[in-house]
C-alpha cells in the first residue's frame, strides 16, 4: 500500500516512514526538502499518484497566530483537494490531546480549523490526538521562561515517546478510517512542572522550574485535566525513566509546545 507522509522528514514523520517500510508498505516522505510543498501545491499531484493513504504530520514554521492559521488552512485545503483528485481513501492527521479545550491559543485555533476542514471533506479520515512528547520537554521549558525562571502550570499530563507516537499513528494509518478522533498517550501521568524539572536535571540544565497556577500553555489558561486523554486512549509502552536511557534522550530536540506543536516540519509543540 502506498502511504504518503506529509512532513515525512521531521521527527515523527521520519520514524513513521521507517516503521511503515518495515511492515512492507510503500511509504513516501513528502516535505519541502523532497520537492513537495503543501502551501503552494508544488509536487502534490505527482507524489499522490497511486496513494491509498495520506498521513499529515506537518507543522507550521511560524507560531504567530495569523501565520499558523494560514498554514493549516491553506495546506489542509490543498491536501484534501489533491487527495480527492488522486482517489486517496484515507486521510490521517496528527493533532493534540485537548485541542478543543485550548481555543484561547492561536495555535490551537488553527488546529481546530484544520480538523474542521478534514471533517467536512468527502475523504474518509482519522484524526489522531497525541499527548506531549518526551523529546519536547526541554522545548516546553524554553517557551515558558519568565525572566530567568521556567514558569509552568502544575497540571496533569501524560506525555509519550516520539517512537510510540509514530507507532500509534502508523497503526491507525494502515487500518480503516474511523471518521472521528483517536487519542494516544503515554503510560504514566505526571505534573507538567515536575517532569520538566526532572528532564532539565537529566541534561544538567540549571534553570529553576516554578509551579505557577497562572502560567499559560501556548497562550491558553488550562485546568487540571486539559492535557489528559480520556480513559479509552491507546497508550504507548515507553516509560519516562526507560526513555531517559535511550539515545533519543541524549540530544535535546527543538521545542514543541504541543501537542504537538513546534518547530519541525512536522509537528507537536504545545502538544507535545
């Protein structure tokens, strides 16, 4: 089965492409550096020829409110138009747990707009809401600085390893469209400030983390359970302490508030 991964050269996308190929699928990494640009439409018709599934794990290069909305609106409209012409039978999009509860944030308003376009399209779909990624805990600290300290809300979240994110998205991509949303998350719950504090200590980052009930998340005020998936979420296996022993934990990645959101051609910053 031919599966095109939009944002296929990013953190999640590259892992996903490899996993799909290992299972015998024709997985194609599509990104600006491979000649595919969802904002302009460049290369889309060619890369989608013969594709059964498209998985969109791309992310906006800018987090400014208007820019991020334009990115997700334009790229999603282009993708869905070209997919319809190519006969694609399943559109899979990576989003963030809690997106619908974070409309105070410009980034998440853009993700809500993206999801609305997908739901209103004629193409069968699956929207994957993932929790934050372990790989972006340092990035979460970076975007939460107030003066020389890290201010984070002491609320619950259930982050997961990027490798488990890719596995979860892959399983959904090769299955039947759910025409709805599937949540995936990590096996353990933590307080946001607690885990970021542990992550910074593990990489000998001296910054102090302050538990601040008024701190915002990607510009939004959040409550105790805003970032936590429902009880029926599909959970990854990698625990935080196990992840710390893996090579992926040794090099801090760029930031991502996301859910998935942040700064790679693929996605999770405030989500992950």
